[in-house]
C-alpha cells in the first residue's frame, strides 16, 4: 500500500507565493517520476510540472518562470514552489508519483489534492 498526501494549499493574494509539499509513503522500492497536476472548476486536469528521478524537470508553459518543482529522495517528497501567483492558478493541485513496489510492479499513485485559491 502506498499513500500520497499533499499539503500547503490555501488562499493567497495575486502576486503572492505558496509552497506545496507531497509525501509518498508505504511499500516503496523506488520512486521514479513525480509531479503536479491541477484541475480548475469546469476544466480538465492538466499537468503543471514534473521531475524525473534524475532531476530533469518539465513545466507547463503557463507556469514557466513562476513555479519550481523539486524533490527530496531521502524523504520521498516532492515540492512545488509557486511565485507570482495569478487568479488563473486557482485550482485543486494533485501530486502524483510513479512507484516501483516490492512486488516488482510499477504503479502511478495520486494524492487527494490540495486547494489553491488566488484572490484579492
């Protein structure tokens, strides 16, 4: 069993910053790629940023230069530093991780999401 838990969401004014954290725990042999998606009301879930086990990162064009994804492999955690937030960044943010479990199979796990609201 693997658990993925996000934290750090909240209400912030436009131009402000937030840092999201995601902890992955359980029967983990290895964590490969990790990342963040978001879903705004009435819209499809979209990728925000991801990071490979080798620390290669990719970002959606809408967040490039404002968001930074990082990970701490010693703690099985991934982070999303969000700066210069805009109202259009308002969404539920979901963490996901590709986990190789001890059975030898690879699964993609998702967290329950954390709400980010950017509003004055």
